[in-house]
C-alpha cells in the first residue's frame, strides 16, 4: 500500500490531466517535446507524494521500454506507422520515450484515482450509470491484476521457481506457469465485483463533486495552456 502524503486534486482535474497528457504524447512529434513531457511528469510525481514509488515504477517500466527501443532499432523498417530504412537511433529513442511517458502517466493515474471518483466524474458528465461503472472498474482492475501478478509470482518463488533467471526462452516458459493462477484469481475478483455491484444501493452512482479549489483551477489552467501550446507548435505550424 502507498503511504505517501499527496496533494489532493479534484477527480475532474485528474481525468483532465490524463487526457491532456495522452494527447500531448501523440501531438509531440520530436524527441525534445517528449523529453520535456517526461521531465515535467517526473517533477510532478516527485513533488506530489509519489517519490517512494518512483524506483519501483522505473523497474516495472524499464524492460518494455528497453524492448521497444531494441525492436524499433532493428525492425523499424517493418512498421506500419513510422517506416525507416536501416537503423535510426533517433526514431527508436523517440518511440521508447513516448512509451515510457504513457506508461508512467497511466500508472500515476490508475493509482491516484479511485473507482468512486471516476464514477463521480462520469455522473458530472451525464454518462449513463452502467457505462460509468464499467469505465471506473476497468481502470482500477488494471492495478488489481498487477497486485495479483506479484502475489502469484512470490508464491511460485517460494516453490523454488525462479522466473527472472536463465535465458530468454527459459524465462518465457517459466512465466507460462503464472497464467493459470492469474486467470483463476482474475475470475474470482470479477465474481466479487459483480456481487458487490449487485449489493450496491442503486442511488449511489458517484458522489456529488464539490466546487474546484484554487490549486485545482490553477492546475486546469496550466493543463489547458499546455495543450493549446502543443497544438499551436506541432499542428498549426505544420499546416
């Protein structure tokens, strides 16, 4: 469990920041812009209470980012979106940096927001009740699955099954043993969620949101300025 003291933002600001971050990740088309986004996100996470979790997140994000860099370096000419001839370290670094930013942003968002907060935002946006609950539980289920993965991995480690040692082929074979226990636990969690939704009073579809505070308004203005500047710099100038 995370115990850091964090700055409390309104759920609407959290959802808006996630949308703006993902939008800027695809609007920026050079390595300098993505590096600026990563730096801003790192500073934000370190100053708002996620400092203790940063090292653990980097260990989690590092392998897929490194794999993406190697894949784009040697197999970039087969891509359907960014074709290149030969090796292109710059393009590979750009794709890996974009992936790193999106994964880190998604982790921050999933851990910092609760399903009830997402449902409150969906209610504020006049989204139907069933759709709002599905969206809220889908986001939070990602974090639940990651915790279940760790629990199953630790249980297998107690049985002398080392998943992170040996050759790449051996590691892939060892991780196959994770699939069945993880699938069973996911089904059990889904059953519990369905039962909880059935027992939930029909009127409790998110709480009414309070007016935005000063720092919520400042954060919203900053995010709005960032998306406007990004569109002006990368989209309008390219026309």
